[in-house]
C-alpha cells in the first residue's frame, strides 16, 4: 500500500499557495514543496492540525491509502 498526498489539490481548491503556507506552518518554502509533493519524511501533528484548519478539511482529506 502507498499513501497518496492530496494537499496540492486541497490548496488549489482553497486558493492558497505554498509561499503562503510556509510561515503559517513554520517551515521553509522548499519543505512545503516536499510536503505537498509527497517527498517529506514526516509531518508533525501541530503542522497537520494547522494545515487542516487553513484548508478547512480533515487529515483524511489530505492523505489517502491506495493500492499500488
């Protein structure tokens, strides 16, 4: 099984860019890019909660478990 990252889709729906997210999540723009492209190794609960609040969603809207 793999985890599909849907953050980029939710960002587009909310009309927000990675540049705007970086200071809100307290991470750098390159790290936002890694996160939204599924290349990040981790995300803290605090960052996930902040991201869900900004994008008005639940964690399961951002990540999806899929069959390869």
